[in-house]
C-alpha cells in the first residue's frame, strides 16, 4: 500500500465536509429569511415558494 495516497483522500473528505457545512449554513439562512417574511405576514416570492417545495 502506498502511504502517500492516504493524505489527499483525507483532504478530499475534509473539503467535502466544508462544502456540506457551507451549503447547510446557506440553507439555514434562506429558511430563516423565509420564516421572517412569514412572521411579518408578507407573501413569499415565487422563488421562495419553489425553495420550500424543493426542501420539503
């Protein structure tokens, strides 16, 4: 087994996790802004409705 190949694989998984975390943060902020809109009694835009339906 070549030990050199182990390091890039762990780097790859670390990068993938960071990407997932960033996406989760983005989703959370989108959901938070939609929730704020609803609490204010405003109507959602079409793209916000589509976002909620995709993430149901």
